[in-house]
C-alpha cells in the first residue's frame, strides 16, 4: 500500500487497468478499469477490497467474441 493511507493507516485507495487484445477480434482492445479501497488483513497478501469496475470491448465468451459489451459493476472482494 502506498503512503496515502486513511482510517488510522488501515485502508488505502488503489486503481487497476487491464488491456486485452486478440487476433480473433482484429486486435480490438477490451479495457477493464477498477478503482477502490483496500483493507489489508495482517501480514501477507490477504485483504478486503471494495471497488467500482468499468469494462468496455469485445465479449470474453467464446460464442459472442464478435459482439462488444460495456458493463459497470460494484464488488466486494477477498484476496488470499
């Protein structure tokens, strides 16, 4: 976690970006962006995350690979 912690040093903001492109979709890029808050659980990589996620680009489902989709999601994650 970075230096921008809050709630007594127990939480921090994070952001992630994932870009995928495949020859089957003529290299059209699927973009996934996520921003949220994470709370570590002791030592190691165990943590809780609350995030908002935006996805835009070709579908990852095989039978719909020629279709484009846009989604917005909110999630509660547990990393271990």
